[in-house]
């Protein structure tokens, strides 16, 4: 009888495990169908990925910028199994932003954000310095509003501030921080970004 009871328990646990896996697979398929812009697909452009370019401020300063973002997993920051449907209360976009003004170690920020429509033609991002980062003083992004037409470029309106130690300084009369800076970034790689940083330092 004990053996039969143990067997029943093992079967029950196995069935529950299989059910949870099935839900995760169903959730992933639904998510891919609803938000194809967040998943790599051969021959298709996606918002998720790496974007690189040069940001020129109103005062003429030039920053190299890399944005690497992806759609957060359905189980992101969840201790239990992933939900089937992504909701507005969940974290959507995650990743990192790198900036540079020349060769050397770039400044690094954590990224989070959300699309403003299901097709991600408009989106917003917020940046936060990494806890373990040693970012140098200078211009730094705080948040962005973005536009994506489904191709290989994104248009950004970037809010910058001046980092001085632990202070984040902005001034409405300052051409660099007083208003959003417009920029266009294209598809790129870490190597593309490094090349831009090298060129800015010359």
C-alpha cells in the first residue's frame, strides 16, 4: 500500500510539473504572437536588439550611445510560474544603455521601459546607473521617448542631465540639459559602438 501511495504521489507531482511546463509554453506562444517586435525572427526587424549612434546635444557635445533592449521574460521578477498573458502591470522592456565621449570605459546604465502601443511604434525608456558602476561625471541620460517605424532605425527624444558626484543637474537655460535632445540610432553591435567611441576621442 505504501508503494502504491508513493507511486500515486510521484505521478501527481509529475502531472503538476507537466502542467506548469505546458502553461509556460502556451504563454510564450501567445506572447510571441501578440508582440513579434520583441522576439528575434529571421528576415524581420524587431524593436528588441542593439541600437547604436551619436547623440549631439544642443550645446554641440557629442555622445556615443548604445541601447541594448529586449522584451522581459514573462516570469521576470516572479517567484511563481509565469503568467500566460502579459499585462500593463508587468515589466516589459529591459536592458542596458552605454554612453561615451571617447575611448576608455563607457558609462553604463540599466534600462527599463514600456511600449505605448501593441506594435511598439512608440515607447518610453528610463535609465538608472548600475549599482556596481563607476560612471564618470558628465552628461547622462535619464529617460527617453522613442519612435520606431518597424525598420532599422529608432528616433529618440532624450532627456539629459549633468552628473556631478551624486548630483543630477539640469537647467532650463542650458542647451545640453534644458530640453530634450533629438537623435536617431541604427542597428549596431558592441564593435560599432567601440568604433564610435574611438572616433569621438580623436
